[in-house]
């Protein structure tokens, strides 16, 4: 089960790998990382239907913003679940993300327990 | 001889009448009066030919002579000098007649015709002099009228001048008043401008703060997340280490790991402190969200003052403090954003603790710290007071107290945002925050909240 995490901060990869160490080891979770919206779209484009079960993306990124990317993904792969993670937990971002078809909305600092629950559900589905 | 007395009478009468508007001195009037009486008596005596005729005739001359003497020697009658010399020839002729008649009636018979002629000339003289005198009098009168007119004009001018002066004074005071009003308006404008500049600065500061807070938030999240993870990993390492047999090396590793863990806990602790600061900076620049609901204010105060107290006791440097609640009975429910407003109570009480801690450190056991929290129903407003008997706030910093980033606390103790946020929250409740204080005695924060309209 592959999950794509998109964030311009490279340390997010280490953080997620360490946080979900058990899931990766024991439950077959595979994490892919992209450091920009463009990179994420390239990964998704290479395989149709996409290899990943779900996408978790930062909103505030240089170049293409997470919300922009969300719009494109939802256009191309309507079935793909995308959740947003943002430091700006304001209602405007939330409304936009929801109207673009995001599945979930997490604010930074990320509550890893609820994220773990969410990922657990994806793994079991 | 009647002629002489008539002259006397006429002279006196004329003199009396000639008095100007200011009149003559009292003694002069008396002379005129008695003179006229004397002349009248002498005329009567003369008509009656009462003896001794010769004495009364002499007295008549004395009287007229006295009158002429009076005219010539009284400064007030100076202008009548020609009047005095007018009847002189007549009197002279009469006196001569009298003397000759008295001394030698025979000689008088011889000289009678000459004396009559002299009398005639004396009369002509008198008439001429009289006319002359009248002319002079008229001139004097005209002069007097002219000078009077001039005086009147002068008086008028004076009056106009003083009227003008009054007018000028009035206008001057009006202009001064206007100037003061303008000055006041200018001062108002200047202070408004200063306020606007200050607000502008604060607004841009707010934006800057929000930007900085966000930028700091991401790296801070990494610090917190990684330190948390590492603590978790150390737990796991500990579990694994238990499976390894004891050795001095293992003990050394365990000791080192214990230190690393303690360091990570410190990193996590300070990271969450920084996170709290960032969070309040963000809240400050964004303003709270949430709903205003009818709230039991007394209950909220009870809960959060208690929370503040226990929070303080659990943290480093706890102090002993007496918290007195003087809460109004039957306080109506107040429309509040309870989450925001609880921060107001927390901040104010925490602030009081911090202030009193300084005083305790300075005074020691002589001082017993006390916080009093009151609520009062003021009719259309609710009053909340948080009062401490701490060191007080000097006047010069009282105004700055509510400004963002202003802090009296040393080092890492305060962000300088607590009171500023408190003020913002109260303002968002359409309330007012005042600070009353006496240095060395007390600080009282007074919050006035409008009552919800039913
Ligand atoms: Mg980002």
C-alpha cells in the first residue's frame, strides 16, 4: 500500500518514516515523497491508474501550491484520495480544500495520532 | 443820588446774571445778595429823603465804590473789567456834585451847568463803554460756545475712542478664543495622527508578526516532532537494552542514554514554550474566532482563577498567594466568547502572580500576597476587577502596558503579548480595560463589559 507525501520541507520524509516506522515494518506501508507539486504530479503521471492509494500534501509550497495540485489531481484521478496538511489552519484554506474535493484537512503541528488512524483505515481498506 | 444806587443795583444784578454754568463762589453770591439789598434800601431811603441824607448819599458812593473794587480785585470777575470802568465817569461826576453841594452849595450853583455837561459826557461814555462791553461779552460768549463745542467734540472723540477700544478688545478676545480653539483642534489632529501612525505601525507589526510566526512554526514543529520521536526511540532502546547482559560498558551506555533523554526532554520543553509564544503571536494577529454565548461569568472566573493558581503552583518559582473572590450574587449571564475570555482571566491573574513574585523576592516574609477578583452589576454594564497588592505600575509605563511586545519581565519569562491579547479580547467584546495603580500598594485591572441586550 503506497502513500505519497508532498511537502517542500525535506525533513518531512525522515519525520514520517520514523513516525510510521512500525507501520512500514509490520503493516506493509510504503511511503513515497515528493518535494513539490510538480514532482508529485510526475510520480502520479508515470502510472495510470496511480500506484498510490492516497496523497497527503502540504499547502504552502513554492511554485505550485498544494491547493493547485489538489485541483489537478482531482481532475485527472477523481478516485484518488487527497488530504491536505497546512500550517494555516484558517477557514479559507479549509473551505477551498474541501470544495476542491480533499478528503481530510490536518493542521500543523500534525497530530500524528489522528494521522495514524487515517492511514490505518487506508491500510485496512 | 438814586442814580448811583440804580447803577449799583444794575451792576450787581448784571454780575449775578452773568454767572456761567459753573456759577460763582458762595461768598461772591453772598456779596451780590447783600449788595442788592443794601442798594434797594438806599434807593428806598433816597426816595423817602430820609435824614441824615448826607450819610446815606455817602453810603451810596461807598457801596458803588465797593462794587467796582470787587469787580477789579476778584479773579472770577476779571472778564468784567470794562463793566467796572463803564459807570466810573457818571459816579465821578455825581461824587463831585455831592462833594461840592456838601461843602459849598454856592459854588455848586455856579458850577451846575458844567457839572450837567460833564454828566452828559459821562453818560455818553457809559453808553459807549456799555456797548463796547456788550460786544466783548458776546465775543467771550462765542469763544465760550466754540470752546464748549470743541470740548464736546473732544468728548465725543474720547467716547468713540473708548467705544472702539471696547470693540477692539472684544474682537481681540474673540480672535484669541478662535486661536485657542484652532490650537485645540490642531492638538486633537496631532494626537489622532500620532494614534493613526501608532495603529499603522501596530498593524504592520501584526502582519510581520503573523509572517514571522508562520515561518518559525515549521522549523519549530520539526524540533518538537523529532525530539518527541527520539524520546520514544530511547524508550525502545531501553527495552532492548534490558535484554543485553550487564557490563560496565552497558552501564556507561545507559547513563549516557539517560543524559541524552534528559536533553531531549529539555529540547521538547523549550520547543513547546516557543510554540506557545508563536501560537499567541498568531492569535494576536489573527484575532480569535468563536461564538459569543451567554456565560456564567462568576463560574468562569472561579474555574480559571483556580486554574491559574494551580498552574502557577505546578510551575517553577511558585508563590504563596491568597485569592479572594468577591463575586456579585445574581449576576446575569453575559454574552462571551468563553474560550477567549478565559484567557483574559488567566492572563490577568497570572500577571498579578508574576508582579507579586517580584515583591515577595524584594520584601520577603513581611509581605503577604493577595489577589482579589470582583464582579459587579452596574446596570447596563458588568464590572470585573482583578486587583493585586503587588508592586504597582508607575504612571510612565501604564500606557505602554497594553502595547504588544511590551514587557517588564526579565529574560525569557514573558512574551510581552499577554496584556496586549487581553486588551484585544476585551475590545472584541466591546468592553473597556482600565488600569488603576499606586506604586508600592496595588494594581487594579478594571474591565467593563456591556450587558447583552435582551
Ligand atoms: Mg511548506
